[in-house]
């Protein structure tokens, strides 16, 4: 599964929590895909396995 598919299935709230945990600046109005590209891939995969 690639990043785009995982971003579509993930919840925005969960993506933002992961980004906050890693101190990633999201900008003014981030989309789910933008956040998914910035966070580590292993974190994204862990979120999908939940």
C-alpha cells in the first residue's frame, strides 16, 4: 500500500497526533496527504494496522 492510499484511509486526527509527537510543523491548512508524506512511514503503517 502506498502513502496516498494510507492517507485516504487514516483519520486526520490520528495523523495530526503523530505529527505533533514528532514535532513536525504542518503549516496553515494541511491535508491528510501532506501530513502522511511528512511523518515516518513506519508510524503510518502502524496506524493502518490498528
